């Protein structure tokens, strides 16, 4: 395991996948882990936004790059063959 990556490197990784279908796994504390699928809608200097369609309701959730750095949030992107590829890994 190497040294942690900079937040700017994580943002660059996410910039490449804007508009892609992703699976989000977020640790909300006290053994509450949320898994959702959606589209990586946009990236901003301090946060990224994922659009989620659940039960005919469209929601947007946002997380900071620090959440990825601390591994509170994990992101997986689907490629053309519907295979999951883990992106924005904190330690690479």
C-alpha cells in the first residue's frame, strides 16, 4: 500500500468519468452502508454530484473528495461490457 493520493488527483479521475453510470457505496457510520446506482453528473472544486433515480424520484447526492480519500465513499464505474471498474481509489 502506497502513500495516499492528493485530492486533486482524485478529482482528475472523476472528471474523466462525468456522465458515466456509477455505483456508489457510502459508509454512513454505525454499520449503515448505502449502495446506490446513478450517473456521475458533475464535479466541482470541492465536491462531486451523483444523480440517482429511485422509485420514479430523481435525487442528487453530493460527496467531497475527502470522503473518497478517507474511503468513506467508494465509486465503481461501468464500462461498455457492463463490468465494474473501481475508480477514485485513495491508495494507488
